[in-house]
C-alpha cells in the first residue's frame, strides 16, 4: 500500500534608505543558458532521491512562457520521495521575496507532489511549501504551525502558484491561480535558499515553467546618522514638491509603493533646491529619493 508522502513610514528627517528590487526568471529558455535534454546539471539544478536523470528534462513544448519548459516524467522506478532542486540564493537580494511558477501535474491516484522552499541546505527546514494530494488534488500549504488545506486543483491543467515571504513584517502568503488562499506569520525558518520540485514517482509526473523570483522593494531599516538635513514639503501635496538640501543635488527619483521608477530628474549638482511638479501622479504613497554630492536620502510622501 502506498504510504502517505510528506508527513512530516512614518517619514524620517534623517536616515539612509535603499530600494532593493529585482526580478529573476527561469523559463528554461536558450537565452537563459538551457538546452533541450536532461535538466540535472544545467544551471545548478540537481537530481536527488534516485530519480533517473532522464526523468527530468527540458523540452521544447508545453510552455507557458517562451518555447521551453521543464517536464518531470514518472517511470515508477523510485516510488519514494525524489525530485530536482536548485539553490537560488544568488537570485535573492531582498528580505521580502515573491516566488511564483506555472505548474501542471499529470494525474491523480498515482504520484504525490510537493514544491518546497528551503531555509538552508537541509531538506527538512522548510520556509514554505505547497503539496498536492495524490487522491483528491487538494492543494495544501505549510504555515507556521503545520499544513492547511486549500482549493482542489485539476490535473492536466496549468496553474499559477505564488508564495510571498516577507521578513520585514514576518508574514507568509500563498496564492493559487491569482487568489490569495492564506496570509499569516512566518515560521521559525525565514530564508529562501533553495526551490525543490518533489514527487514520489508513482506513475504520474508534472511540468513547470515561468519560475519568477521577485525581490520586493523594501527600505532598509538601518539608519545612518547624517550631518546634512533635507526638507521635502508640503507633505501631503497635491501639485508641487519643494526639495531643499544643504549640499548640491545631483539626482531626484520618485518610486511608487511597489518600487517602480516613475520620475527621474538628473541634476547638475549646482543647486541646493528643486521644485517638482507631481500633479500627474494619482493619489497614493510614493518614495522620493534624493542624492546630493555628499549624501543620499529617501522619504515617503503622500499625493492627495
């Protein structure tokens, strides 16, 4: 009998802050350095658990993004936990990370499936994970206290799954096909070191494409004492911002709440002040980053 698998800002007058925002994509394309054939050994992907090397392949079909995708076959050889994983620490540059991917499992009443995010090199140290029950197709997810059941997923159909891990406020969120299914506290493990696609090789495999690791824009909480002052007013504002500094201004940039660059003012470094028209911005919260000859500041503003 088959055993059950996977038991187990207020604005500050002084301070230095830095935006961190970067998205990395893995869609197994030639432009990313992948070739059609066995995935193990390519771009840091590693087979484990005795899964035959030929089971995990880059194929030029079944894609949701580009031309290629990853296809995991099942030959029924292992009939125990196995899979393929990749260390993604080089992709993670922020404490707040969003990981999403397209996933398609081949059927029920055969293999169980899991997608795990590991805190470190130990496969038992989960930061987050999804699991798909082999009998029912129920998608479960790992919380700080255990596993909880989510929606039922259909086999042989692409689903988009997403995990948001935020160390900045100690939260964990899960999404399935665009719908949030959980929001709660992170557990004891909080890092993102490896992503692992797991199954137990009981006759059905799965496909993966369009893995996205999005480093969410956050502001560093490390404050650095400054001898220089900056004034940005009025705040809130409806039309105009006045910026005054003690040193000469070299650059002013405005970002939205997601960290997307909206305005860029390259200055000549000869003025201590600048007046900016923000009347075209919609109402909301923005970050204004000001570089001078000697310092760098980021302050929150509210557009009325």
